[in-house]
C-alpha cells in the first residue's frame, strides 16, 4: 500500500514539475524573416513557424493599417500560423513594418502540450522595390507642439494640443496616445490636410487644474501606433507642460487674417506694448491656410512702453494667417508687400457677422477678401454682395473655412456671373464658432497702375 502511494506521489510531482518548468514555445522562423531588409512588396501572407504544436488561438498586432482586414489560419500540424492580407491586388507600400505576437497583456499563443504562453515576439521587415533597399526606413519625429514640450506657463483655458511632425503621417490612426490625467476626456483628434499636424482638442469646457500634464504618443500598449505613410512607427514620444494659476489674468489675442512670404512677397509685424509698467511676453503663431501650425516663435519680450518689429517666416515660403497673444494689451499691424506695400491692422475681436463697406470689381479694379478662422472647428461662411441701392443681395454658395485655417476669395471668381460690381458692400456671416477676422485688399495693378490699399472688415453684430 505504501509503495502505491509513493508511486502516485512521484507521478504527481513529476507532472507538477513538468508544468512548472516547461520551456516556453518559440518562433523558429518567419516569412518575411525578422530583420529582412528586402522583403517582397507582393508578399501576401506573414508566416510564423513554432518549435512545437500550438493551441490554435492567438492575439497579434501590427504597425500599418494596410494590413487591416486580413485572415488567419493554422497548418494541419498546428506549428505554422499565417496572417494573409485582404488587399491581394495591391503591393505592400515601400517602408518598414513590424508584426507582434502576444503583445503585452494578451498571452494567447500557447503550447498545446503545456499551455505555456509564447513570450511577446516581434519581427521587423522592410519592403523594397526590386530587392533594393532604397525605401524610406527612417522613423518620423515630432518637431514641435503647442503647448511646447517643457512649457511652464500654459494657460488654464488651453483646449487643444497641436503636434507637428517632420513628414506626412498615416492619418488613419487617431488614438495611439495617452495623457497623465483625465482632463482631456472626450477628446476629438483631427489631422490637418497636409497630414503633418495632429490636433487633440478636449471637449471639457472647464479650466485645467494647476499641475503637470504629460502626453505620450505611441505608448507601449498601442497596438496601431502613429506611423509615417510608409509604415515607419514614431518612437514613443512624450510632451510635458505645466499649467499655472493664471485664471485671474486676461489673455489678449490679436489676429492678422493674411500673411504671405516667398515668391517675391514678404510680411512683417510692428507690435507696441501698451503697458507703461510691465514687460509684455508676446507669442507669434503662424498658421497655414489648412489650419496646421507653420511656426511658433519663442515668446518675444517687449519692454514696458516698448515696441517690436520683425519679419515673418524670413527666408521661407508660406501663406496663411497670424495669431498674436499676450497678457498685456498690444497695438500692432502687419506689413505685406512685393513691389508695393499694404498694411493689415491687428484685429482684437472676432465677430460672426461683418461688413466690408466698399468693393469694386470691374475692368479697372480687383477686390480680394482674406478671412481667417481662429476656431478649433470648421466654419461655414456665407458671402453676400449688396448693391448700392440696398436691393436684394446676390447670394454666393456657402464656403468652408477649416479649423484654424484661412482662405482668400477673389470677387472676380466667386461673383464671375454677376460682374461688374461697381461699389456696394460685402456681408460675411460665419454660421459656427465664435467669430472670424477678415480684410479686403483693393488694387488696379492689372491696368499697369500702382494703387494698392486695404480695409478691415467691421462688425455687424
């Protein structure tokens, strides 16, 4: 009887020892191979061969949406797993890719014999044309952000984080980010049209609490990370800024509806600090027409009762609008010119209804309207021409201003069926947001003359 019990105990501990010390299964080979720099763009299936039979279950992740919607299957001996893409008639875009089995928190690939999980396993491969390794294999980078990384005096009313990349990105990914607290809840991320800027705007209207905020792009648990258009993933990147108690301060914002540089044009600003006692810290942000941030200078310190003058985007080619911000009241204007020069005054208030009190579009004169939308949402804009006699306006189809974007409207184009426009006025109506800023430019250069002047739109409401 004792012998039987001893044999049973030996068998029990032997089985227990087998389960406790069983080696984890391993991937013995893959197609493409890990580190392959010349993967065939017409590869249809990614295959993993294991060193033992598996259970037939699994969890995986990959770096590119190009692989979405694929199908998986196991070989009869349960030792080879295949993931086959659905877009079989298209080659895989040139670039670098990764494919992960058992990403963190999902140990689903297991040994059939011992139920031991496969360690997290990732293969990396690069798809090239004709076997040459001349594709983009460089990871994208974050070049700037608003608020900037390390900023220590961020306003508590800040509602958007704008992240600018050094190259065009795969804009099918929106959610590969995390934040250190819940103040960015119910956020709506959007990409700009040039695919180089991501805007994450919170919908919570409450002011941010004092403290440090850290955004992490491509955290370790991101199954579909931010990547460039060729599939190179962004390295894990953090942006940290500090919100200070500044609710009692008034942030003065000023808007310049239009600037342009390059191709023979230049733009510059003259800014005066209206405060006789305090230095003004002035931020100048240049936005492209599509709403992406072109540049954001470090704050300029303007001494009490002092003045600043500077060229915008010197040596660059850009067109868009300008936002100037300070905790001190400012006065200023933008100069824009080529062979001739015009000035655009600062706009200190935004309005949803505005009037341009004079227009002329005929054989002698051209009128151009510049409009910017400082809102974080797209705005529909109605443009209406009203003749001198006050009779019914000629309504023009609604235009769309992108979030934080701008547009230039030539009356010769938008009212081409109603020319000439001899005097009269233009009414602008923004159907969403908190208002717009606008400016009109008049010129008779097309006749060989050199008249060049402008006027700001004035509020109707």
